[in-house]
């Protein structure tokens, strides 16, 4: 979860809603865009395209992708909002 909080800090408070919209239902994009079995690549591409963040550490990227795919994203975002907004 720490990687999610770090990313949210990087993108800034004004971009959290966009982040949430982009990643909440990413499963459809994974299938539609052909990223099955390489979900982390899509996550990194989306971070880079929309927020200018590129994660070079594969392990951190995999942890972040797991949080997103395991539906823990909303819990992390809500915790961030409670702490920082």
C-alpha cells in the first residue's frame, strides 16, 4: 500500500479523482487493449501518459499493479484522502 500512497503524493491532490477513475475498472482496459498477462506494463504506461510518472523498479510496479487488480485501490485512496485532504 505504501507504493500507492507514494504515487498519490506524487500526482497531487488535484489529480486523485482522475487516478481513481482511470484505475478503478482497469480490467476492461486490460482485455480491450491486449495487456492480459502484462498488466504492469499497462499500469506503467497509464502512469506515464496521464501523470508523467514512470516506475523503473519492476518489484514496486508489480506491487502497485497487485493493489489495483485486487480491488484495494479504493481503500488506499480513501485512506489517503482521510489523512491528507
